[in-house]
C-alpha cells in the first residue's frame, strides 16, 4: 500500500526526503553556530544534496535502479546557442544589474567597477567545476529540473509548472536564512522567493529547449552561481536592497518574455 502511494505521488515523496535530508543537516550546522552543540558541524554543502538524494530515493521506490540510471543521462548534444545561453545567460543579467546599480548611484562603472571584474576572469575555469560539484548545481539540478520539472510539465502548462517548481525550490532554502555565511543570510525573504521563482522560468526554458539535458541545467545553475559569487566577492552587494531589487526586475522581465514566447501547453519531457 505504501509503495503504491509513493508511486502515485512521487513528487511528494521526493520533496519530503529532500527537505528531511537538507534541513536536518542545516539545522545541526545552525545549532552549532549558535553554540547549542559542543562541536561545529560544517555541512552546508552536503545539505545542498537534498534534492539529489530525494530524486534517487523517489526513483528507487518508483522503478528501481533503472529509474535512477535515467536521472544521470547528461545529454551533451544540443545547440551552441543554448550552450552560450546556459553558461552566460543569468551572468549577463547579473552584470547588467550591476551596471544599472552603478549608473543610478552616479558612479563610473567603467573606471571603478569593470576593472575589478576583469581581474577575476582568470578564476572562472577554476571556479566552474568546483561550484558545479559542491556549490549547489549537482546537488540540486538532479532533483529540481531532472526529477520534478518534467512531472510538473506533464500536468501543467509551462508557466504554472515553473511557479510551482520555483516556489518549492525557494521554500527548501528556508533554513539558510538563519545560517551565518550562507548566500541567503540577511537577505529579504520575500525578495529571495520572487527571484528564485523568476529564475526557475529561465532554467526551465533552457532545460526544455535542450530536450531535457541535465548537462544544460548544471551549466545554467553553475553559470549563475559563479557570476553571483564574483559580484558578491568583489562588491559585497549580497544584502544591498537596491541592487537585489534591480536584479529581481531583470529576472522578472526575462521570465515574462520567456513565458510570453513559450507555448502555454503541457509538455511531455520524458526522462530517458
């Protein structure tokens, strides 16, 4: 009976396992930071593998090892256009937002901001594989885009599927708002939720247009995280409300344009 219920509601199973894995580990780290434990628990990056673990366990319960194997079909073959979009798409929105932020602040971006970014370019080949493996993309995309999104697209149109996926993706991050050192620490909760929902539309657009390529999803998420880290490390704008609002507007505009352009119909995106 239990197995049948799990097979009937795979997304619920996936999400429960995902949150249990991540939130227990993150909760231990937060408790150790606050001195509630006699030892330190450095498990931030391990907790990010909650969606990875959730997708594997749900797949095992649904169809065994064969179903798990399907999760890791990377699909390297897709157009050069979407290789460029996946790697640089969100990064361009980050840097455009930064330029607007400097313009509004009456600062000279070319002389004061751009040179700092140029100095960081050599780090990208080093940061990219590290970030892909331990900074979120691998731990998350197997779950959100590879397992969850195709199942949502089977029953909902493109926009509705991504509103659902984006909300639960954002909600999963909730404990990180109390974890010192995380990207969410000190950030306005509502603004973060809106940003994640908007960027999930961009991620899904890439994923759908690469025929469900996990590799494209990993590149998109890594490109976003590396660009975000470079700006954060250089300009310390994580908690700057004005910059984050500008970035959200950029994400929102891109999400609206994508939603308008994408046919609002159910999409069969089988995991093979």
